[in-house]
């Protein structure tokens, strides 16, 4: 049995945070009831990957980097949309 001390709290938080995990626990353990709390028996029955402490420390950094890259991609997309709209408007003005 793996003890909670084997895991860094931040790693466990990020591991259990995604909606998919919460939904899975709700479907398996609550028999249709929607609960915001995890039943006490659930964590002991979930399969948790064994991850080295070094990788547990790196995991939050990857998550943060992922969010930063998503934000950057949205900004680039918005910039591209504005530029296309401006190009279309200029084309319409020149055709009249």
C-alpha cells in the first residue's frame, strides 16, 4: 500500500483536480448523486500512478507551462483574427 507521504500534496491536488477524475469518482461511487466531496473510501480504491518525487516536482511546472502556452496561443489567434478583419475591411474600402 502506498502511503500519502509518498506523494507531494501539490502533485495529488493536480492529479485529482481534472473534471474527468471527479466525474469518474462520481459515477463509480455515488450511484448517480452529484457530490462535491470525495467519499472517504474512494481515494483508497483509486489507482494512482507511482511517480518519483523528482517527477512529482516537475509535474506542476508542466501544468503551468501548458496553461501559459494555451494563453499565448489564444493571444496569437486573437491577433490573427484582428489582422484578417482589418485586411477584409481595407479590401472592402478599396473596392468602393
